[in-house]
C-alpha cells in the first residue's frame, strides 16, 4: 500500500530512520574525532576543521542515500517527511542564508578561529566553536554566548589573537603638589619591572614558517611610556602605556600594577589626586 505518492509506508519509515541514524552517527563520530584531536593537542586549522568536514560529509551521504535510494526523491514523500511549508520558509529566510554564507566566509577567510580571544559586544571571549550558521563564545566570566555568523562578517569584532602584543593604558591622577618627574619615573619603573610586561615578557613564539615571513618588531618602541594628560588645580593626570602579550590576564596585570603604584607612591610621599 502506498503511503504517499508511490512511496510505501515501509519505505517512508525507513527514510526517516536513515535520516535519524545519519544525524546521530555524524554527531557521535564528529564528537569522537574532536575529543581525540583535543587529547593529542592538535590545534592547527586543518585539525580544527576536520571534525566539521567529517560531520557534513556524513550528513551529505546519509541524506543522499535516504533521498535518492529509498524514496527516489519523490516530491510528495519529500514534502510529507519535512513539511514543504517549513522547507520553503527555511530556505527563503534571508537571515538564515546570510548566516550560512557568513559561516563559509569565516571558514575560508579565517578572520577568527577556534581558540582565539576576541572582544565581542564589549565582552572579552574565547571562540569555542564555529559552525555553518552560528559561533559559540565563552566569556571570561563563564557565560556561553551564541551569536549568528553574520555578526562576525558585517560587525566589528576585535581579535586579540592576530597580534603578538596589546597596549594596556592606565590613568593615574596625582596631587598637584607632588613631584611630577618622580611620579613619572616611578610609573615607568613599576611597568618595566613587571614580569608580564614587554620587554620583560618575551613575545609569543612563532612557527618556523611564521618566523621566516614575519619581520620582528623593534622592541624598544614598546617600552612603557608615561604621558601627562591634564594639569589643573585639583590634580595632575598621568597616563601609563605598557604592552602585554596575554589579553586574558590583563585584569590581573592591571591589579598588580595598581597595587605596586600605591606602595611605591606611599614610600615616595606622592599622593593620588
């Protein structure tokens, strides 16, 4: 007996079973490969993409077999299995297509990669997973952020993993009666002596190919600098610039610098404004 069109009930049930088995099998194999590569500490772009390639390949083979071999692409059975109205809505959705195209752009152009640290909507995050439609980010406070891929192509996302160093800026108000040059010298000394500030902290190590193609920066340009930003009757405002290599620990470095400033300023008789 035909269930719909020329497709029998048995073939239709088999079609749904193959689709379900394909989704489950693809997810299990992809997760197993991802876990194995993580244990082996494989982090190059090829190994990052490999689980997704395996997943989508299994999906493609399973859907091909179910559609063309079992129901032989009977349009009525196809509509009954997925719901033709839902199919039309899904593929005519401009936002969905935009996110899929953006996902392909991210895979090919690689403006961000899994493991990168980025600033997304003013929140520092680590890129956890990039799929065809969405990207998962883990904020430094533990929140899991799921964002459509189009936001990474059309929006402004700051990447902290494409450069070997980042500037840290601190504003320090001091009493106008304090010795300005002594305060500037102390701030410079505090930054230079910190173990996580360049030049004390070495730049990130690069691979052999990156080293051959990379022009090393002049480290002297990244020594700490102290600027006078403002002077009035109530305060003198100084700004300390220093460069660090790990953006994920900038809060800790900032805290340590401020604590050391308080201690050294107290010893030198310099008061905050």
